[in-house]
C-alpha cells in the first residue's frame, strides 16, 4: 500500500523524488503488465509508476489479414492465441522481471473484436490467478485516453480527440473514469474512412499509413471533396459522404491516386479541425485556465493531421499533446498504464469480469484515489 500512497502523493504535488520527513525514500516502483488483443495487434508491455516503459512488444498481424483487405475477426482471435505466450514472456524478459515481480496484470476487456478480447482477458486472468496478483479489465478507449499521462505526465482535465479505427469522438477528460462525451461520429470512424479509402484507391492494407504515404506525392487542392458538418454547431463527425465522393472520383479519375489521397486527407483534417475548435470553445467555458488538447488513437499517428491540429491548438492558445506514433496505434503500454492508474486508485477486478464487445467510455466507473 505504500507504493500507492507514494504515487498519489507525487501526482498531487508533482514532486520527485518522494521524501518523507526530509528523508529520500526508496520504495520499489509499482509495475503493471498490460495485454492488448482487441483488434489485430498482439501486444504486451510493462510500465511502472515512474512513467517508465520497461517493455513494449507489439506483434502486428498485418500479413495474415492483408489477403482479405481488412481484419478478419476469427483469424485475429486465433493469431492472438498463437502469439500471446511468447509476447508476454518476451515482455517480461525485456524488463528483466518475473511475474512475481509485477504488482498487477491488466488486459483489454473491451470494446473490440470479442474473440480477441476473450483471448487476452482469459490469458491475463489465468496469469493473475496463478501468480496471485490483482487482475484489471481495462477499457481500450481509456487506454488511449490516458496514454498522455504516461508519456507526458499530463494532469486532468484535458480535451481529447480520440481518432482510431473504430472510434471518433471528442471527450472532456476530467478525471480517472470521468469522461464527458462532447460529440462523436454519426457514421464511420476516421480510421475506418482511411481504411476504406485505401481500399478504393488500391493502396493496400493497413490503410491509414498507405493513404498518408500516397498523399505525400499528391496535390490536396486539385479536387474539392466534401467536408461533412463543417461550420455546423456541435462536435459530431460524419465521414460517409466523403467516402462516397472519393469512390465516385476514383472511378472517374483512376490515375489520380495521389491527388485523391491528398484531397481526402485534407478534407479529414478540415473536419477534425472544425469540430475540435467547437469542443475547445465548450471546455474553455467549463474549465478555468488553459488545458491541453490531446489527440490519441491510431489516426493520431498521421503527421499531416498532427500539423493541422497543432494550428487549431495554437489558435486557441493551448498546448497540443500527442503521444509518439508507436503509442498512438494499439499497444500494451497504454493498457498497462490505465491498469496501473486504476490499481493505484484501489481497483481490483473480479476474475468473473465479462469481456465486452461494446463499452462506451461514459459507462466507466469513476475511480478516485484511495
Ligand atoms: O487505435 P488503433 O491502432 O486501433 C483501434 O483501436 O481502432 O487505430 C487503427 C486505425 C486504423 O484505421 C488505421 O488505418 C489508422 O488507425 N491509422 C492511420 C495512420 N496509422 C494508423 N490513419 C491515418 N494515418 C496514419 N498514419
Ligand atoms: Zn485502439
């Protein structure tokens, strides 16, 4: 329990190292193993309460899904099952730790492709039972949402633009488990639109990085593509009309792949910027002072979009914080960190916790420091 109080003391006072009555105290760090299997990355990582990533292994299943042009849930679940043993052992080896030396075992318990989530969760529960360690079932979106606290030590509150393959939402992040949804997509997620556009332009799989690469050689102003909901009040998104426009254009101009990719990416950038501006105006009314704009999720790995959002943050006079690309896409460190925050706040989940294919962030329980 000493570990926990140390961590909270540091969090509140922002002091390091921890001292007690003027004496520097050396208490072993709290370490959590995190397992991520909700989509097509099999990942395991270990982080500690000094915000160090002691191991971070990510095995991409791209090769297995490429022939199908998208993630096949059944293949993903079987691939997680095949790989998880080695990935977890490898992560422990990288950190130079045994299972007995970690303080908790966290796994994504949803939302995501349920077969993979069941594999990762069951694996983590078995480890927790065998090693007599606390188990934590982590919400994957919370993992993305809290990553900046691991990478940059950001304090609450902040505005989060969460843009991934399955999600596109703006959230006021006001504490651990306190997420207020300001808006979200009414059809496709941003990453999903990138993946579909990549398919339409025959750019292969995975789609987001392929579109970004193609766009580098393109002229974003050659074609004017729609920017759904631009200029409207509120913080909702829509991408399906843009995707349809790309399909029609790709049929009419099959040689213009780079220009279409660049035009599409610019349109997504304008939509994200416009909606985020509205959200920044809302939180500026709610919160005193300047609080950061945080971008997370796989699409945040896109450099052009990062630049676009940097200008939005600069206009509003707030800092932009984006994790490094390898921590934007799915990874175990984000799950380990969210698990560590919850463990430090006193949470332990039952081994009977049911994995969930759907699990909105607003349904999470608020967790206050104990
Ligand atoms: O967060 P993530 O790894 O998995 C989900 O939780 O969905 O996000 C994956 C999504 C995919 O749709 C992928 O195409 C997109 O993030 N993505 C990108 C880039 N890298 C990954 N989209 C645009 N540009 C990128 N560089
Ligand atoms: Zn994700």
